[in-house]
C-alpha cells in the first residue's frame, strides 16, 4: 500500500472514530437520567476499571464522584493510561483550583480527538454523578475501546465482532449485543476457555446457573488474567437489561488481555486473504470483458428503431407506438441498465482491490473502457428522449382536439340549462305588494343571482375561447361551434339588462319601507323599558311587606315618596312613545302604504301602554293607605317592647343577685347549721313572694307574642332567659336547704361536732376550686367563675393527702367507689361529708380510751400519773431519741421512729402545729433539757402516739393490745416483754413497788 493510500485510510478511520464518539456522547447526553440499576453497575465497573490503572501509581478511589472532584486523581488516571505527562496540577483546595485541575484533564481528553458533550468542570467538581460517569465512559471509549480493530471494524463494532468470532463454536452462546447476551455468564466463560481452556471446564457449565457461571468467570479472570472484578453477578442477573457500558468496559479488558494471542491468528488470515483477493480479481476481469461486449452490441441495434419518426393519422395508431415504447422501457431496457450498473461496480471493485493489494490497475480492451460504454449509453438516452418527446407531442395534439370539442359541448349544455327561465324571473313585479322583510329577502335573493351571474361570466368567456381555439386548429365542425357560441353571447347580454332594471326597482321600494321600519324600531326601544318600568312599579305597589320596627316602615314610606316624585317624568316618556306611533300612521297615509298593524320588533301596542299607565295611577293611593296602617301597628308594638324591657331589666339582675347571695350563705361556715337553715328559709320566702313580678312579665311577653314581636332592642333579657334563671333560682334554694338539712341529720346521727363540720366544709371549699361556666341570664355571656359544689378525683386526692392520708392507687380507688358509687367522675359535698363521717365515727377519743383502760385495769394499776416518778434519764432506741413534749406528741430524728407520722398541718381538724423534724443531736438534747424542766403532770398515756386527729380503727388496734398487756403483766416485766422494742425502753432493771412513786419523770 502506498503512503498516500495509507494516509487516506488513516484519515477515514479518524473521521469514522470521531463520528462514532459524537454519536456515543450525544447518546449519553440524551440519557442523563440513568436507570438506578444501570447506575449502580456503572459505578462499580468504572470504579474497578479506574482502580486497575490507578494501582500502577500506588493509589485508588472509593467514591467515583467524590474522589475525582479535585481533579488530581483524574489527571493521574489519564497519565497512567496514556503514558504521557499532563500539565502540573494546582495544589490549592479552593473551588477554582479544583476546576482548573479538572479543566486540564478535560482539555487533554479533547486534545485526543474526543468531543465532550454537556460535560463541564463545574459538574465534576460539584460531584454530579451522571456527568462523572459520562466522563469516565468517554475516557474508556478513547483509551480502551477505540484501538480495538477487527477486520475493518473498530471500537464497539470491532469488539462485538471479536466476541462473536471467539464464542461462535460454543453451545448456548449467541453474542448479539453488550447487555442481554452476557446475562447467563456463558459468553464470558467461552471467551476465557477459547484462549485458556486450562482455566475453565466449559462442558460442566449449565445455562440455568447464570450466577454460578458469572462468578466463575469473575474469579478466574481476577486470579489468572489480572482482570479485576468489575461487576456483580446478582446485579447482571436481576436486571432486565444490564448496563451496556459496564459490560463493554469489562469485556474490553478481556480483549486487551488476549491481544497477543490474536496477532498470530491475524497474520495467518492476512495471507489467506491476499490469495483469495488475487483469484477474485482474475474472475472480475473476465466478467467485465464479456459484459462490455454484449452491452455495446445491444446499444447499436436499438438506436435505429428509436430514430424512426413517421407520424400516424389516428389516435389508435399513435397509442400503439406509445405502447411499444413502454414495452421497451419496462421489458428490454431494465436488464441492460442492471448490466451497465454491474459492469461499473465490477470495474470499480476490481480497481479498488488491485489498488489495495498494491497491484497495477486493470486496462480493458480497446473500445470497451468504462468511458466508451458511458458515451454509447449517453447517445442511446438522447435518441430515446427525442423519440419519447415526439410521441407525446403527437398524442397531446390529437387529444387536445378531441378534448376541446367535448369540453365545448359540455359547457354549452351547462350554460343553457342554467339560463333556462331566468329571463321570465327577472321580469316579475312581485316586490310591489311585499313587506319590508319580504323586500329585503327579494333583495338578498337578487344579489345572490347577480353573484351567480357574475360567476357564469367566466363560463361564457371560456366557451368563446374554446370556439376560437377550435377554429385555429381547423376543427372539422367549426361552423356548428360558431353558431352555438353566438346564440349564447346574445342571451347573456339580455340577462344583464334585465338584472339591472330589477335592482333599481327593489332599491326604491326598500328605502320607503326602511323609514317606516326605523320608526317601528324606535317605538320598540322606548316602549320596552317603559313597559318594564310600569311592570316593576305595579309589582312594587302590590308587593306585600313585613316590617318589625318603626325604622323599617319609615324607609318604605320614604321609598314610596321617591317613587311618586318620578311619575311626572314617566308621563312625559309615555307621551313621547305614543307620538312615534302617530308619525308611523301619518307616513303610511301620505305614501299609500298598507300597514299590517303589527310592530315586528315588539308585541306591545299603544293600547297596552295606556292600560298599564292607568293601572299604575290607580295603585299609588292604595299603597299610601297600606303604609299608614302599618305605621300605626309598629307604634303599638314599640310601646309593648318598652313595657317588657322595663320589667325584664329589673327582674334579671334581681335573680342574679339572689343566686349569688344563696351561694354566699351556703359557703358561710361561721354560724351554725340552724342559722344557715333560717337564712335560707327566709330567702325562699322572699323568692316565693317575688313570683307575682314574674307572672306580670309573662303577661307582657304573651302580648308581645300575640303581636308577633320577636326581638327587643331595649333589653338583653328574653323571657326564656328569665324563665331559666327563675327555675334555677328555685332549684338552687331548694337544693341548698336540702343539703343543710342532710348535714344536720348527719351531725346528729353520727355525733359530729359543729367544728368538725365547719372544718369539713372549709376543706371541701378549699379544693372545690375548679371554675366552670355557670348559668347566666345575659345571652352570649359566661357567668362569673365560682365553686360548683363538687370536686374531681384529682382535687379529692389532694384533699385527702392534706388531711394526713397516705394513699396508694388501690386504696384511692377503693375510696372513690365509696364516694362516687355511680362513677360520675365527681365527688359531691354530701358524699364527702358521708365519707368523713364514716372515717371519724368509728374512732375513739383520748378520754374514751382512758376510761376504757381504767375499767379493764380495775385495781391492778394505779391511775396516778406515772411520768411524775419516772427516772430522769433518756430512753434510747436503735437510732432514735424519744422525748415527751408538752403538746403530747412524739418527736424524733428525721422520721426514724417506727410510729412517726406525716405532718397533718393542712388537715382541717389539726389544732396544734406539727413538730418540726429533728435536725441533729444537739437540738434533741436541748429539747430533752426543756422536757426535764416540764412539771411532772403527764399521765402514762402521754407515752402513746398522739390521738388527735383520731386514729382509724386499724391504727388503734396495736394500742388496744398494749393496754391489755399492761393488765395481765406486771410493769416490772415490761422491758423484757415482746413489746419492749415498740416502747423503745432500756434493758430490764429491778422493779420495786415504789418505782412509780419516787422515780424522776421520763425524758
């Protein structure tokens, strides 16, 4: 091959590659939105491909869009795969440094003839995954796939052809693309087995095990061929269409790995190809000589036939000549055209093959060159063209004569049919007795006829032109044609004259009727709104009205007065409308026009307007009378409103005041229950005496309802509010009296003192603090917040805790079942009193216990005070110092005493302050000293826990056991008894009969 031919081939190859890259890049740009599965495969494949090269430089990437953002590893990748040095990168970490490095890498890619579409440095620096994957794919195309060449195909097509050639002998392998064909893994295994059969036993592979096949290929390639694993078998199998770019990248690694083995095979194929080309060239030379001789001989025989131009006299003969020529075109010439084309193709193919194989060009025999054949063929086509033009010209001439004669007859027949009866129609006088609408219809119809007449002008001119052309072509029946054409022209002139005459008559009559019609229209325009006004006025005058106040009826009177003020102007309008009708009658009489008596623009007649006007004038005084009667009725209603409001404004506040006073009486704990009962009875009698005022207000309300009065602006109280307030007042006084009676019964039955009831009431009132909206007589207003006589469970729990109860959830639930048996969610005052009564009625006071002790002890223990003769020393327990204080309460350190109780400072029955907890040993000593100085006037029961407030029955049980113990055991054995730990006494000491007489008081 010559240097020139080599250069041409290389340039063609480069152009082809650049076009292929443009197609690839444009396809990438159009497919920016990748399928997620494809994007995952591309990330893994491209990352592994980049790392396979970056490992040569001692580095790698983890995240393909993040690790290339600064451009450093991108430039390093290009240097490794190209073997060239790129410009020195910028070392800064600013954004513009990164963009500069990426731009250097992109400029280098562009310098290799790659066109980057829609890929910029900013997208790479910003970590745009789609743009980064596109850039890596472009690099793979340029540096890994572009150089692949298999039998005059390159890049993707070359790689596909290479795969097809290598896998063709293998069963179940049919490589047609770079996606579906590789899903079962057999194609990859076939490639490996083709070049390294020692690595894979292909006979043991199964098509129904794609994941196993793929993993086998990946592991063998990574272990023995140094091809990194770029794909996941599961991703390929589970994806309907694996990513083509990922498959191509991975397969290209196999191509480069097996490139050495391909070179030997390519050399052998090249030698066989040269021998085959030489044999084919010899065959093409022989075929060319034979085809050239046959084609030249056919051209020499055909040209004389085409040069014969003898004209025929009939159309039939000329059509036969045309049919013979068509047979020549359809039957005889096409095979020769194919022979000529094949001859040129063989010649060009032969010359190309000889040139590619570096052999001399083929030179045909003399007179059989391609140029000789082309000249002969050109002469044939010129003669053929002239013969065809002559045939067509003769046929067109004969067809023209027949066509013109037929066309003349047809147009004449159509024109004569159209003009039939037109002269009689134009001579009619039908417009003389027509109305305006009919005249206008006749005018429109005449205008349509004139338009039709003008349209037929072209037909008449065409008839004359056809007749003239037939005369020029010497038509054999020219005389008949001329006579018929002259008759048509004369008739046409007469129609034009009659048409203009009828137009003039129609326009004159139309103008006369238009004047009358304009007057009709003006009457309709003025009569319609005036008639509507009268209809509205009659409707308003007869309209029934409902008013509820003086102001409303006064507004109606004012509107009626305004209406009456417009009546003179309306009368002027009526007179003007009637004048139009008079003018119409005058014109009709003057010009002798017969009127139909009906206005086409309205159904109103002058008589209708006159009748309605009379009706309006009759209704005006009737309306005046109705309005005056309503004024009198509204004045009476206003008096009733004021009378009701004066009483309601007194009764409403009185009821609210009484409600508040009753609430204060029921909440008052200063007096006795009998005093409260007397006060409430007095309030009840006052309320009953006030009933006459309510009855009087009911009477006024009844009169208002009978007069249909439903609102009253003079008061905010309605009868319904008064009734509700009165009923609530009666209910409240009755309920309050009943509660006080129940409290008296409870007090007398349970033996509860007045002070205890007052304390219970104070505690209940303290925790009855929830504010609820009460009943108010004022509409849309909320009553002042006040106690509602009941507590919710949370307030009840707080009240019990303040009284000294140590409550758990189970205990509190039990108490709630007692006070709220119906599960209403609230505790009433009566339920509270009953509970507290049960809690206190079963307990015993200190005096009762003392009396019981004396009865049981009889003469075994003296009732003299014991503490007066007790030894003056401390009684020490485990970690607690116990002392006796004048208030009869135990005090101890920080609640370490077994019987120490929580403070009951907030309990309503507490009459003395709770002892403060002991804060240290010094304080206790000081208090013991104070106790030592206390006169010995305490009894033995001073040693017991305090009995105020009263102990519940269960808490009193250990105390009763202690009393019984004193009865049956001598006092000397008390310290050694099982109860010693409860009393916290010192160890046993000898007991003498005089111990209780001469011992100092207990500390």
